């Protein structure tokens, strides 16, 4: 069972080029946030693979997650 705070999370600009998570955060939240770049790369690779196998629903979910993380339209 995960101990992270259920989303959605909100990032807030705290100045000097730094961002922070708004609201209650736990160590698990920060661990998950630190893993975000790796998770994004994994989802991008999975999306590319699922397109080859005709897994359209999985591709749509992956694309939506990438869009939410980056604003990148695919």
C-alpha cells in the first residue's frame, strides 16, 4: 500500500527558479516526485511500443499522462 498523498497535486513557484508541492506532502510524495522523470521516460517508451501492437487504449492513457506531465501533444 502506498503512503503518498492522493492527487491531484499542485506545484507552486516559490521563487529563485524553485517549485514546491502545495498541500500536505509526505516523504513518499517526494520520493514519487523524484521518480517522475524516469516514470515519464518509461511511459514514453511504452507508448511507442503499444502503438506497434495495436494497443490503442494503452496508447491513449500513456499519451494523456505525458500531456498532463509536459503539455506535449502527441
